[in-house]
């Protein structure tokens, strides 16, 4: 098992956001977590990235190592887990290229990094045209492209994606998921968090349904897509 | 006209001190959203370290143990003082501020003030209340251009200070670590997600800022050779104001504001009674800040949300 989460409990001040969830992601998989607003999806990813402290009793292991022993930057640079946070969070004062270079900050394999820049520009030619432009002057969709682009050049063992499709036109969304699938084929495991359940389940092979901080359903994507409860609650009937 | 030019030269020299010190405030504020109120005292510490190194090297030279020309001693003094003081700065960050990274900002501010007082009183205790006279490392020569008198030290101080500022700017604009520093200024919560070690960046920022303050300390000693334990207070506060005026994290803004501070100091004292100097210069700065609350190059918006 690549990533294994057991009894994960996370609180904001005194309000508990995750009530002891457990799930697993195997090497090479694409797994999604779907759920409504406030279900705790982003919190789960923040806990894995070590941006949030976890309650005692929570267990998170990655390749057999205890995740809680790692600082957030080491999760990226030593374990190879990258995280595309909710709401883009680009560095607006840096250029497009600098945002990409910063995402590759910890990588030592220079040649592979150069190749990954090319991949980003292949998926998003728009970014190449705007390479020297400050990120804050990009349009909303272009910013989303850059947010995903950053993940493509960041750590490569596993990728945590928090709503990567937000704000992208359907055609581009297709490009993004194609690029992610390509990267997955090259060996990057993907954990995707989405409100757009239909799209997430079409992309992933397995899924978990998160409700108010609890995992209430899990299964293969086809099964979840066909599940009447999921249909009713997340797929619009 | 001649007094005017003379004043310009002096203002450039003072501005160099303010700008070098202000850069340390500004970088730390930019990266960690923290006012390092111990920074004025780090300038003092740097100046004293420079004093001991210069005195020691000159002493060894007179004893004939080493034989180094004055300019070599000067360069060694500046470099060693910068290096040692940068360690002092990094220690302050490690011991004083890092444990408070997630504490309310007021705790960090108070800690800074306390660390400053510790430096001042430790100096007083260890070295006594008498002032120290900074040794003359190189012979001062005076050039007369018309009626304006320039000394080699003044020219040296202004030029080397400008070179340091330029070097810092190049570092921040054109290196990977400088890029991380700029990213921190924009949104420090996401920086670790890029695999950037935030603690290293914090230490680097403190180290660089303290090194520049030490350079200012040595230059100050060369220009006004009397050191005392409280010298960091007034220059520290004025440089702090310059850092705010320049705009958070902006190297160019801070340098401009530092020189403006130097010009205000000199020119206000020329045309008004010198007791009114700080009153008038700070009033001018208050007016500027009223119209430009984020300083010359500060950003009105910066994303410092929780992730
Ligand atoms: N910084 C915070 N302080 C306090 N409570 C928070 C904070 N961030 C999130 N929460 C709470 O934790 C719960 C889970 O939030 P989370 O952001 O994980 O939801 P989400 O599933 O990602 O929702 P969305 O789809 O809207 O992004 C919510 O009830 C939210 O109000
Ligand atoms: Mg969310």
C-alpha cells in the first residue's frame, strides 16, 4: 500500500472536521474522494501534506513511513507528494515561469524537470506564450492552468489534487485530465478531491464518499456511479 | 551651493546606513510578517564586532605579528563582522522567533524588544559604560572639489553600500533562493507545498539582513567613530520607519526610503534648529504614509490566507 490512512481525526480549534476516517491508495492508482461543501475533503489533503496537525490516534503512513514525522516541505522534497491546493494559490508576484520553477525547487533531476516544463507547455500552450507575465495578471482559467502546471513539475511519487477542474472550460478540463492520466501512466499515483462527482468518478478507478467528516461509501467508480444514493446526492438525480 | 553639495554627500552617507539597516527589517517583514525589533541592536552588535576585529588586527600589525596593509584590514573587518553578525541574527531567529512562529504577532514583537534590551544590557555589563572609539583603519585623505570636501572613507562607504544593495537585489530577483523569498512575501502558507524549507528561508533572511546591518555598523564606526550600547535604538527606529516607507519586502523601495531618511536628517538640520530634526522628518514621513499607506512599492493586497 502506498498511502494508508487510518482513523484520521482533525479539528479546527475545537470543532472536529474529520471523525476518524480510513482509506488507502495503492501504487499507480487514481482514487477520488467526493463530497459536498464542508465535508472535509480539503482538510484530508491538508492533513496528508502536514499543513494541519492531527489528533492523537490518527495514523498516516506513506510507503511504510510515518507521515507525521515529516515537515510539510519534506513531505514534498523527500517523500515526493505534491499538493495542488484549493483555490489555485499561485504566487501572483512571480512570473508564470517562476511559479513553475518554484514548484520544481526541491527536484534534483534537472533533465526530467526540463522535460516536464515542455509537457506543461504542450498541455497548456497559453502558458508558454505568457511565460514572463506575472501570475496575478493571468485570467482565471489561465491561473488554473498554471496551478495544474505547477503540480506537473512538482514531486512525482504521488499527487494530491484539490478541485483541479474549478474554473476551467470543459474542453480544457479534458486536456487537464488527459495530462494527468499521462502522468499517472508514467507512475504517479493520484488522489483527487472533487465536488464534481461525475467527472471525478469517470477519471478515477475507485472512490470514497465523504459526508460531514465520515466516509459513508466506497467502491469502484462504476459501482458508485450506478449507486442510487450517490446518483441522488451527487449526480443530480 | 557648496554647502548644498556638501550636504548631499553627507546625506548619501547617512542614507547608506539607514538603507542597509532597513533592508534587514524589510526582508524579515516580507518573509515572516514579523517586525524584528531586535534589528537595531544587531546593527550595534555588528558595529562592536567590527570594532574588536579592527582593533585586534591593527594591534597584531603594530606588534609585527601580521603585516597587512590598511585596506586589507578594512576588507577583513567588514567581511568577518558580516559573517559573525549573520550568525547572531540566525541565532535570534532560531531561539527567539521560531518557537513563536504560530503565536500572535504581538508576542513576537515583544520578544524582539526584549532581545534588543538583552543585547544592550549585556554589552553594558561586559564592556562597561564607557564609549568605544572605532580605530582608524585606513588613513583618511580629503579631496577638495571646489569647496566641497570629500573623504576617501565617505566615497568608499557610499559605493560599497550601493554595491551591497545591488548584490542583494540581484540575489532576490535572479536566484532560486531569492525567488523563494519573494514567494514567501506573497503567500507563505503555500511555500512549503513547493518543497521549499521555510525554516532555511527564515534563517537565510535573518542572516542576510544581519550581515548588511553589520556592514552598516562598521561603516558607521568609520564615519562617526564613537560606539555605545544604545547606538542601535535611534538608527534602528529610523531604519524601521524607512522599511515601512519603502513597502513590505521591496528592496528598491527600502533603499529609496533609506536615502530619503538620510536626506531628511541632514537637510532638516541645515534649515531648522537641530532639536527639531526628528520632529520635522517624522512629520514628513507621516504625511507620506497618509497618502501611501503601503509605502512606495508596497502591495495593497497580499494573500496571507490560511490554507
Ligand atoms: N480554517 C478553518 N477554521 C475553522 N474551521 C474550518 C477551517 N477550514 C475548514 N473548516 C471547517 O472544516 C470542515 C471541512 O472543511 P473542508 O475545507 O475540508 O471542506 P471541503 O470538503 O473541502 O469543502 P469544499 O468542497 O467546500 O471545498 C467545514 O465544516 C469547515 O467549515
Ligand atoms: Mg475544499
